[in-house]
């Protein structure tokens, strides 16, 4: 009990320092093995913590500084199954990334291993912490390591730009978050989530202080979660980051932004902000829906594979935000399932893109046309990935979507289903289009200005490998298999619903931290909805999977039209292409790549969110 | 461009108004009676035998935060090295290997004498700040930065060659990692004794003495090592790059 909770953070930090010191003097394979082993150990510990905490939350006071009276003076980890499970998932994806990079970089130095381990430690800290400043520290550490990893071995010209955009936007967000923490502290004198919650209950005349501070505190997390209009840095960062790093950026880092916002909301603000709940719901629904649609459209408009996948992440983040924005247990459980499903599917797709990059030194869709005819494994990765993105059963994404849609319909918001369908339609369509062009050679040859420059992406992978080693495609296969297996595994869905219900129980959380879960009202004494929606028929198949079937069929149609626009007639095809280009122009214009524009969007976005809440009472 | 300015103007006006609203709701200057500072001021001497409350918070009550912060510095230094290396490689000839050994103008006698005279006191003062954090304001972070200025003074007094001679690059890299790892290990000693991470396991000694505070001075020294080495690495990388650029232009 005293041993396990700190290990997910401390173990990788220690190994990172060790590898940084001793790495240059050790054989490369040994360093690979040590780092992979550390990630595996962290995953094992996190799984153990998930099980241990499923009876009652684990409250772990560092330095044995238990609350003085009932006032917290130290830093605590408050571990519930949701947090520990998320940390386990983080560790799993880090393992996948390490496996993939086993033979990926030729001249890799141990800095990469150290930074990845620090990244892992920071993400685990975010998942497990019960203290707002501590969360900020891990958030900062995550950004510091993330920026460095992003600029490690740039794939493109202007390699530093992506890292710089990442760094500037996240620093701005972090600045507002830290201001928010200080503002909270000025009224409450507390940094522990539960401590702040209790102190806020005693405060009077808070007025509009609280909603504004809430937005400030989560500003950094919103930037990290790539919610519209704070998402601009994300595709720039993905475009230059090495493939194994992209797996983590898209698979968990972005999702952790939403996780942190949800954690802060449910353990600190939920009760105090109750009068603002309708306004908050409107806000987050708007943000989620906009992200889903803008991300989807932009994804379809890309020919740079990594950018395409990055925009698809923004779109699917929109779906996850919708699940949170319902403020229901079922919605949150849906988001959690969706995080797992999406992280695995997207990780596999990035592996696919990395394999292409490795073989052909390019991630440009047109440059890669018809090169993949002899690559059945990679083709399967892309096609299955598209199916997963469309949310087809039995992928875990389907069950996440189903729960969110169910909760949305119950809340009288059936349009949520349409937004989710649009997101799946556009992103799956984009991936299918790429698959058709690259692996089957379909599609019109580009003409004139759209002719592909044979981009020289020499840096990430020197020495062309004629055969893709199994350490590259294996992680993708495993991730896709798990993404499917999770869908079939009914107890997991049930457990996630239970964990989401606990996650939202503010009073139980506070009691567990300040009074100990034994004796006082235990954290988990809340009624749990007895079943995830629509899991009755044979445990898996649902009557309303027609939505996903339609989504996938339309996505295939969309891909076909994009590949063969002239099949519907020369004139009509031309008109369609020009119309689409014209319609997309404003969207492309705002994704300018200029950091000044991003900052302007950030200030407007934060002012709009906080201002709306301040004016709505 | 115009759109950007309009957007930013709107946004920043709103943000300033909101920021101001919140600040108006905060306690006025001198009116903040934080229960946390009251508790810590009451507790830090009897519980921890530490007379500097800030150090008690940094390295013990909230020492776990500081572990993270130490690694933020660690990751930032590594990140800077990575990005500088990328930038250097992209420009080709500026990779800064020994072939393009930077040469610079010799400083005047006055600068040399002053800088050299300051090296000794700087080292002594740095060590003092690192080791006395538990008694007076200071500690590993502040002292580490002071220590890192000593090689910089040597560079000012002479040139980059001398800077490199007195700072073994491999040794500095190892020291930085050891400083980071040591913090993690000191915290883990308690785990072996079945106590929570970072629990004090050493005798607290008498308040006001240099050995007071149990593991606090040890953590402080680990941090000092990490910070000093980290900053020297940064100086090394930046000097190398700047001088190489000056050389080529």
C-alpha cells in the first residue's frame, strides 16, 4: 500500500535520470530493454492500482503529511479506477511507441528515451494527483518533455516551427491556469482539490468570481485538449513530431487535457458552479460540436498524412468533449470508452503512417500514390483504422459513441448523434481515400499545381529498409485487436460506467480525502446506473448500429467521389472540386500556421467562454 | 492581418475585464490570512526543526511538487539541447564540432582580474546557499544557479577553451542526471521502511543547526547539483552556438 502509488511517477523519472547518465555507455539494445521494461512495470502497477482502488479510493499523502485537523498541508494522490486506468492506458501506449521505435531511429540517442520516460511520468502524475498545484506541475512537465520530443528529429523543413507553436500556445494556457490556481488560493488558502472544495462552500459573495476562475484554471487544459478555437498548434506539432511521439500526442496527451478539466470540475467546482450548469452545458456542447466538425472538414482537406490524422484527432476530441458536456455518468463513461477506442485506433493509424514514412520517406498522399500495392499489412491497418474511426462495432469507439448518443437523446439533444456521425463520416472518408490512393493506386493523377513534390524527408529514418520489421507493424496489430476486444468485453464497459459515476461524486471524493473513506461516507456510496445503454442483445449487437453502418457507407462514398470526381461527369466533377475548394478556403485561411493568429484565437476564445459564464447567472 | 488584430483586440479587452473582475474579488493587499501559511508557520519548527518555512514547504510538505519541478528543469535543458542541435544540423556547417573551434577576442586586464577574483567567492557563496536552505532563505535552486555562474566568470576572464577545460562535458551531463535521480532515490528510502514516499527517515537534529531538517538538506544538495549542472550545460550549448555563428559571419 505504501509502495505502489508513487511508483508510476517515480520509477520512470528515476529511469530517465539513469538512462541520461549511463545511456551513452550502454549498448543501444539494453537501453531499449530498460525503457520498455520500465513502461511495462508502470503499466502493471497502474493495473494493480485500478483493481485496488475499485473498493474505495486510495488517498496517499506524500511525506506522510496527513491533513492537520481537516486541513491538508501536504500533497496527495487520490487514486480512483478512472485515474489509475487512464494511467495504465498511458503506459500501454508508451510501450507501443517504444516497441515501434525499437528499429525506427537509426542514430537515436538516449535523450529520446529519457524524454519519453519523463513524458510518461508526467502523464501518470496528471492521472493520479489530488492536488491542483501538483496537477499543474505535471502538466508543465508534460509540456516541457512534449515540446522537446516534438522537435526531436524533424520530418520537414522548418522543423522547429511546430515545436515552437506547441510551446507558445501551451505556455500561454499554462500561464492562465497558474493565475487561476493563485486566484483560487487567494480565496481558499488551499491547493488540495477537496480542501478547495470545502473552503469554497464556506465563502460568501463569490459572485462571478468562480465561473471566471474555472475557465482560467482549465485554460491550459483546453489548449492541451485541442478544443476549438485552441486547437491550432496541434496539427503543426503532429506534422513535425516523430511517429512514436505522435502516437502519444494523439492517443493520450490530448485526452489528458479533457481528463484534467473533468477532474478539476468534478472534484472542486461541481457543487459551487451548480447555478451555472445549464450555461456550462451549452458552452461545452458548442465547443465540442465545433471541434468535431471543423476537425473533420480539415482532416478531409489534408494530403499530409500526419496532419490528416492530427485533424481527425481534433474532430474525435470534439466527440469526447460532447460526452463530457452532457454532465451525465453515461456521457462521461462514453467519453472514457471512446478515449480507449480512439487512442488505440489512432495509434495504429500513426504506426501505419510511420511505416510509409520509413519505407518511402514521404507522408504526402499524392507522392505515395500506388506505392503500397505490395504492403497488405499496412493496407489492412489503414482500412481497419478507418472502420474504427467511423465507430463500427465491435470497435470500442462504437460503444463510446453509443453511450454518448444515448445520453444525448435522453437529454433531449438528438443532434449530438448527427455531429458524431459527421465526425466519423469525414475522418473515415479521409483515411479511406488515402488507403485507396496509396494501396490500390486509385484516383486521378494530380495535375498542374497540385502535383506532388517528392518531399525529401530524410531525417527521421536514414538507410532505407526494404522490409518493414515486425516491431513496426506488430504494435499496430496489437492495438487494433485490443480496440476490438475491448468492445466485446462487457464487464469492462460496466466497470467504466461505475467508475464514471464515482468520478462525478464530488461529496464522496471530498469525504474520502479529508475524513478517510473508512468511517465517513465512503466515496463510492452512490447509486450506479445498472447498465450501459443498449448492451442487452447478446451483450454486443445493438439495434441502432444502423447509424454507424450508414456513416461508414457514406464515408466510403465520399472517398470514392474524392478519388474519382469525374466519374459523375466531367463538368459535375470539376464543379464539385471547385465548390469544395471554395467552401474550404475560409477554414484553411484560419489555420494559417502563424503563431500570432493562434494567440488572437486563444484570447478571444477564453474571453468568450469566461465572459459568457460571467454574464449568465 | 486585420482580422487578427480585430480578434486580438476584442479578446484582450474581454480578458482584461475578466481578469480585473476576478482581482476585485480577491483579498486586498495585506488582507490575505491564508490558513495554509498559518499552519505551516506554526508547524515547521516543531515538526521539522527547520527555520525557513519556504524551504520546509518546497522540500518537504510539498516536496513532491519540487521533484516534478526539478524534472521540468531537467527536461527543459534536454529539450533545449535537442532543439539547438536540430537548428545547428539544419544549417549544416554550424554543427559546432571541434573543427570550427570558436575563437574570441581576449578580454581586457580589468575584466580578467575582476572576473577571476569573483570565481572563488561565487563558489563559496553558492555552496553556502545550497547547504543553508533549511536555516535561511535559499536552497538548491537558488544556490545551483549561483554555482553555475562560476564557469561563466571563467569564460569572461579567459575564453571558451578554458571554459571547456574546467567543465568536463561528460561529467556535467552525468552530474545533472545524478542530481535528478538522487532526489527520486532519497524520497524512495522511506518506501523501503514501509513509509509513504518522501517521509523523513533521518534524525531531525537541533533547529538552527546545519544538520537540521533530516532529509531536507540532502534533497537540497541533490537539487543544487542538478540545477548547477543543468545551467552549465545550457551555457555550454548556447556559447558554442553563438560563438560558432560569430565565427562564421
